[in-house]
C-alpha cells in the first residue's frame, strides 16, 4: 500500500438535476482524524469505508463501521468518528447539495463486494487517467458522477429494479463462486472459458468497467470471509481454497485488502 494515491478534489460544483457535487476525497485518516468530535455541516455527505474500522457516531449513538460501510448524512446532522484499530482507515467522502428537502434520514448500509469492486475500479481509473490539476475536466466529472450515481442507487432502494445487468461479468462471477478452488490467476479463468485472456478481459471491461483481476479479488475476498467465519477451517485451507498456495502470501493479500490480518478479522467477526 506504499503506492496509495490520495485524491482531494475541491470546489467541484458538478451539477445534475436535483444535485450538485461539491467535493470528493479519497484518503487515509491522519492521527488528527482518528478522533473526530461530533459536528454538523450544511451539505449532504456520502461516506464509504474502504479499509480499516471504527465507530461512527450519530447524535451520540455508535455505529460500528468497517470495509464496505456506506453512510449518508443529510445537512445539519450531528456525527463524528472514533478509530478502533492501529492502521488508519481509508475512506471515500463525497459532499453534495440537494435542491429539494431531505430525501432520506441518516442511512447506513454495507455494500456487497461487487459494488466495492466497482467503486475501487473507477477510483483506479481516475488515478491513472485524470489530471488532478484539471479537476473540472469532462473526464474527471464523468468518473465522479459514476461513483456518485452508484452510491446513490445503492441507498435508493426503490431504484433496485433499474440497475444494469452485465451478463458476461455475472457469468464470470458465477463460475468463481461455484468452483471449489478459486483460480490462481486471470489466465486460468480465460482457459476455463476457452477464450483469449485479452479478449475476455476486454469484454468484461467494456461491459462493466471491471476486469478479471478485480473479479478474482472480489471472489477471493468473499470466499475468505466465508471461510474465516467457520472456526474449524484453518487459515492454510482458506488460503488454498482462495487460490493461494502460500498462506503467508494470502495473509499479506488479505491485510492489504481489508486492513487486518486474517486471524484478527476472524476474532472480531466470530
């Protein structure tokens, strides 16, 4: 994680009907933000935790948060944060204005790994392709709106039936979930489909903006969570089922993705 690239895009004012995105920040918490006293602000906010864990407070009430936790705070909502592990949390924050009165009260939801993969894929695309000195460019604005709409639709339960369906991407996901041992590399997935790796990757990317590597990590993460919840399964067996022949490499991969060692995660989720 030494190559982590923070993103701070201020004074955006990217407008779509009913909403105006003001700011996007993708960053690790600093020591100063390990304990954030309860406060309010005049805008609405999406807050998504990508790594680490802690306690988000809302009007004095604790809300445990960890990877995948998505929160929505309307304007003038009192909230704060308390870190609960050594490594700093990594979060995505989007501040925005709403034209109408509050659509929701405070909302709290845990995203599925597939949705997290989509968000992280778009962030990676931004880091690789966007000139952050030109934060108001069409490319930057389109990526920001992609993330905003994804998070909005996740919280807008009435919109579930309108979400996109990706047949090739879902076919790969289904295969990975059904295999007893997850493949070690994307080329093994392509071999199972009897397709060229570049061709299959291109189809998935064109359809869902993801790739086989992201889908592989998504399946491994889901399988590792399932395995770690079963106390009778050893870390070595879970690593093998996730496509890792070396448990130590699995542990490093898991820590990078989740922010905790497998044993630590198991102790906190048993």
